[in-house]
C-alpha cells in the first residue's frame, strides 16, 4: 500500500515536471518566441552599413583633384589567430610596410582586439583576410595630388570620411552619396560572410563635381605667389584669375606663412583695397554724368586739409583731369571728384559693384566684406571711401567688380563649379552665365578701360607693362590693419589687371601682405604689379592657360613675335622696301606668324616663339610628337606631380612603390598622355 502510494507520488511529480517543461516550452515558443529568434539572429547575423564613396572633384579639364579609393581596414583578435597562421599573417603585415611595433601587437595575446593603422588595397592584404582572427572592413580613403592653394579651396575630409572644410563641406550633400547595407552571417568558426538569403542594398556613390579651375593657370599662380612671398619676406598673399565674360574662377592661389592657416584667404580675409577702389568712384561719376575724363580739379601742392585731417599725394600733378587722377593715383584728386556725389550716391556706387555682400561662391566661410550704411559714416568717411579706406573687400569681390569694366558693365555671379555629374555620367548641373545687375553702360565701361590702360602704359603701374600686349589695371598700396589699428610700416599692396587691355580674357587680382622688394620698397608698383607680370608671362607661355590664342593674335595691342627664322624677317624687309609702313607690316607678319604656329606641327628640334616679352623669353613648343617621362623618384608627391604636369602629361595616382611611373622614366610618350604615378597612400 505504502509502495503504491509512493509510486503514485513519483508519477505525480513526473507529471508535474512534464507539465512544467511543456508549459515553459509553450511560454518560450509562443510568448517569447520573437525575442529568442531575434537573439539567435543577432548571434549569427549582423547588419553592416556599406559606406558610399564620395564623388570625385575634377578641374575644368577633367584632372582629378580629390578622389575616393576603396581600401580595407584590418582589425585583429590575437587570441583567435591559430599558430599555423602566424607566419602567413606576419608576412602579409610586413608586405604592407606595417611598423614592427604594430606587428608585435598583432600577436600579443594579452590583447583581445587590435585595430591596425592605415588603409590597404584589397589585393595587398588578400592573404591576411582569409586568416581566422583577422577581421577586414571596407574603408574609403580620400586621395589627392593637390597643391597647397588648391587644397585650401577644395578642402579636406577626416579619417571617417566626413567633410571638414572647403568645397568638400560646402557641397557635402552632393559629394557624400548614399550608404548601402548588407547582412553578415557568422559560421561556427567565427568567420563572417555576406548572407545569400538577405540581399543588401548597394551603396550609391556621390556625384562628381567639376570645378572651373584651369590646372596650368593654378600651378602658375601658386608657384609665382610662393616665390614672391619667400623673396619679399611677405606674411602671405593671394591671386585670383577670373574670366570676366562668364564669371569662371580660373585660378585662386592663397599663401600664408602661418602654418595654422588652411582656408582660401582670397575668400575669407577681406582687406582695405586702397587706390584700387578709385576707379569705381570714377565710374560712378561718368555713369551719372557728374564728370568727364577731361574734367579738371586742382590738387595744389600735394596736401589737402579736410575735416581735421591732412591728405597727401605721392605724385604732384597740379591741375589734373579725372584720367590723370587715376593715372597717378592722386588721393586729393579723387577726393575732390567724389565730392560731386552725395553720400547716398557714393554708397550706392560701391554697393552696386558688389561690395559689402558675399558673392555666393560655394565656400563655407566666405566673408561679406564691410560697407557701412551712410548713417554710420563720420565726416571723414566720404574722403576715406574715395581713397579705398573704411571699406573692406575680398580679392574675389574686387575681381568681379573689375570684370564689369571688361564685359560691358555687367556684375556677374562667380562660378567655381562648372558641372555636377551623376555616377552614371548624367549632367545634373551645368554652369551658365548669371548677371547680378548692370552697373554701367557699355560706353562707360569702355571709357573706364581706356583710363586703366593709361595707368599701366604711362602711370603708376609701369612695372606691370608687358610691352607685347596691352594691359589695363590699377595699383593700390593701403596700410595694413592689425587688431583694429593701422600697423606702422605695414601695407597690403595689390594690383588689379585686365588682360589683354583691349579685349580682356583675364581679370587678375594680386594682393601681398606686408612685402618688401629687393630695395625695401613696399609699393604696389614694385611688388604686386611685377608679380602680375610674372603670372601673365607664364600664362602666355603655357600650353593651356584658358587663353584664346586667335583672339590674342588679332588683339589691337598685341605685338606678336616672329619665328626665329629668316623667312618672316625677309618678308618684313621686302614689304618695307616696297614703301609699306615698317611698324604696321611687322605687326601683320607677327600675327600671321602666330596663326601659322597654331596650325603647324613642329618637330621636337624646332623652337617657335609664340610671344616676345621684354625680359626673359618664355618658349612654347607646338605639337611635339613625343617626349621622355621625367624621373620623379625621390621627389615629394607634390613636386613629382608638378614635374609630370610641366612635362605635358596628365597624372593619375595609383597605389604602389613610391615614385615609380607607368610608363617608366625615360620612356618616350606623346604629349598629353596619361602617366600613372605610384604612391604609397
């Protein structure tokens, strides 16, 4: 009886246990099933975001300025690496030139996890990624071969591929692209691979941005500015070259001695322009009929006391016309002419030329400059503004304002982006000329250009004269402000030029900060004007510096040189003997010579001079069939790229042995061909 009762108790307990197990199983499967399935999936499946490569940034000719490269980042769990795989892993890490201390850490089993520095090509680390304990992940690296000035403009991205500054930041939404997704499956050995049952979404690359920059002109501007800053001991400088008819920014170079300066200061640092602002007062007078070029004022003995201050002239001109006032940059003359405008009119003249307002160029920290409302002016303000003080402008604003003298009186919106292309090549945006406003009639613009021509030919900008071509322009040597005060013996000399002066293709602004020439002079005529001349000489000798050679050949001010052969000289002598004017005949033959040079294919041994300049001759060879690839081994990346560009080749950066090229150094390659430059990113 007792035994039977015990059996029943045991059976009851077993039944209760079974019911409990069944109940718990039902609870887990029915009520908690979703939770446990999700936990199991998390252990076996892992979602992963696939980063989208940023779009390329190209110059106007399609040369790459910034480009994303798909690389691999390695993470290692040292405790998971099997002993038989250690030798293979060591060889793989040595192959990618990982530093010895990092290789030792990769095998240090006291560490649970290690992220290796750097990014690597998939092919270079393929053997390592197959090893248990090595966890690769996709990474995108922003590679570029930009010079300092271009880098200031284009900007940077950080290690996570996030835009930091420049165009990279301003157009981040265009360049960034859309990240994709994938599902990784982990097997029993801990290895991860993409799930075939859960297809991911492919990442969409960013759009390509094509800039208006001309590579050769940019190189010329940066090289000339860098040498000038060093030779003159300047604190820095800026150069802007603009197409006055379309508003395209062809070159923008900035240099500062301060190593912490990374911005494109031609856009971010406004300055008081000084005498380069005087032409706008003259244009306002002409446009309103308040003065003519021949109207006279008396500048006296070069001093004028006005509103408690004394204004001085560096050049004594006595009674001077408006044209003469600009020619010799007379402070007293322009102040007296400005008195023909009311305060409101003077303000409107400067405002209409775009001063005091950002140009709208896609750059995240562009400065507005300063132009105060007339109600905030002091009694001395009208005179100060006429001389280019109590106002601050950026070099780009100054270039755009001068462009109106070259294009018939239109203030243009500047263009830094030429085109935006989708990953499939579809054009999403293409720049078209945009006129902000008509600031003067074409007649007034033409009259102003003639007065600016006289400044270079006979006035304060003689050292900018090219002799072979007409150049219109204006010098300015304003004092420099430091912490809100004018610094003793510190100046910001600047020069603005229209080239060529009769049919301008460039507006060029050159500004230096606190320079001194070899004789200690700080005046614009001795510093900024000669630098302008250097840039233009180099542009004339360059293969493609955004100049229309046919227009140059027919330009009224062009004195184009003969080829160094006797045929043109004999033709000149023959025409002179026939009673033709020697000067006009020479000009005609020079124009014919340049047209022939632009059409003919000349052998590598010939040296056809395209333009004669008053100093050192710069030579352009036309249509050479082939040339050797320079040896750039041992050079810094920037110098290597510059050397290849100067030799006439396009350059593409490729990961590999530092300094090697394909084709190899010394190989004869047609001009304009692509040379791959290997670089260890």
